[in-house]
């Protein structure tokens, strides 16, 4: 009998001295994940962070470690554990000039051995957009019947811009998506892709034009200096800010940050790495997990910002989800 038939492990299984280890491709990840599954899993992870490590449904979220590789590039290490999902993993991201690679190492929940190595890009994309969508739905709730009135701006035309447009269209059915990117042809290409998926999208030529009267704004660029000014943002709008993840970087101007009520995925991570908060001295009102748990009621009609840092626990719950769904397919 072929060894792979006896492994019982999904994906391509490798026999190690501790047991079978699965190699899970990007393609398999994209095949088994749906927005509804990822939204539910990321919700458990964010709630777990706010519950803390000692709660039975809590999570353990150490700070991200940055390893500069002597000018060649950088390695980011992102561990996380969510008790409710028996999800223990570490994501390793390699950021080298012209190359980005990410791998998630998922560990066996009771034995601690390596269970799977999962290509990380699809999980990173979907879990980040899911966190933004969960924050948006809490901080900017609208009736289902009113969702098509929403104007959603997306700044950027890369991977995160694409999934943010997709998840916003999933959660706010019929919303109008506006895409702005530095290269107008990139914005146009994303618009065409979104339209081919049945999403109502158009491109804008400036940031100001994209965010004019927008109800929801997603900043999904690599900008290290502020590209969004408070004077352009409609009072009462909600902003998802996922970039500028170093203390010396910023993607929103001080006027915007100071005029808004600020939420984050992790206070600790934000105070360690979010230049938008550190440089402006802004106050974090609550973690989004606290809002999801009903421990904090967001104010009505205020401009809100979700400052997303990206957490290992979000990767952990999605990695466990992917592994368990692939395992179910083999049974
Ligand atoms: N908070 C979180 O959980 C996560 C945050 N990120 C962050 O999201 C951002 C986007 O990531 P991806 O979509 O994966 O990257 P990407 O490389 O696919 O796309 C980046 C986009 O930003 C644009 N861009 C770069 N510099 C710019 C500037 N100075 N001004 C305006 N546009 C600029 C590029 O042209 C491109 O459209 C990055 O800042 C990244 O660090 C990424 C993953 C997770
Ligand atoms: O996966 C992640 O959360 C991040 N990717 C780039 C920086 C943060």
C-alpha cells in the first residue's frame, strides 16, 4: 500500500520521526475557505484576545517578532493560540525585496508536534479582510435592506484591496465599491475583476474623489506616510486602516485620527507598532473583541477607525479550519 494512503493526513503528507506532517497548498486553502467560515473563526480569535489567556475561551497573543536579516530582508514571526479552536500555530513571513513568502506551521493540539505546513498568503488575505469586516459591521451597522446604499472606498489595488472589496460586497450586499490606486490601470484592472464577480465597482482618480461621501473607507496600501486626510472623510464614516505597521509609519493624518473613536485588534500590538496611534498620541477606546463580546457599546454617529495590526491568532484559527476541512474530505 502507498504510504500516503496510510497516513490519514490531508494534502501531501510527509512522514517525520514524530508522525505525519501535511503540506497544504495555497490552492487547497482557497478551495475550502468561505467568507462565512473565516468571519466566524476570526470573530472567535478576536474575542479570545480580549478575553485574555486565562479564560476557557481565551487566546494567547504574543507580540510579533521582527528579525532584520542584515539588509537582505526581514523575517516576521507571528505565533498564536486560541483555546476554543484548539488552534496553535506560528506564521513566518519573509519580506525580501521583490519577494514575499508566508508559511503557517500548525501544531497538534494535544501532542504539540508539527501537524501541517500551510502556504500562508490566502489565509493572510482572508483573515485580515474578515477582521476589517467584523469591525465595520459592529462600528457601522446598517439594516440589510439598506446595505445597497453604502459607498465603500478601497485605497490600493493589491491583494488586500481585492479581498477587502470582496468581503465588503459580501457583508454589505449591493454596496458601491470605489477603487483608487496610484497606478490608474491597476485600479481599472481590479474594477474589471470585481465586476466579473458581480460586484458593483468603479475606479476613482484621486483619494479625495474615492472617499467623498464614502460610508466605509479601507486603506489597503503600502504607504508609510499619510494618504488619507480627515477633511476628506464624511463625519460618521468608518475607516479600516490595515497598513503603516511600524512605529515610524502613518497612513492617516492627525486630524482624522484625533477626530475619530479608535478601535484596534490588540491594544498591546497597536501600542508597540501602530505609527498612526503612537505618533499622534491618540487614545484607543477599545479592542474590537470587547465590542464583539458586548463589553463595550460603540458610540452612535461618530467617525470610527479600526486600526488593524494583524494577529497570529487569526492565522491559527484559519489554519485549524483549513486542516480540519481537508481532513474531513479524506474521511
Ligand atoms: N493588518 C493586517 O493584518 C495586515 C496588513 N497588511 C498590510 O496591508 C497593506 C497592503 O498589503 P498587500 O495588499 O498584501 O500588498 P500588495 O503589494 O499586494 O499591494 C499594495 C498596494 O499598495 C500600493 N502602494 C504601495 N505604496 C504606496 C504608497 N506610498 N501610496 C499609495 N499606494 C501605495 C501598491 O501600488 C499596491 O496597490 C500593506 O501595508 C501590508 O503591510 C498586510 C497583511 C495583513
Ligand atoms: O500577516 C500579517 O498580519 C502582516 N503582514 C504584513 C504585516 C502584518
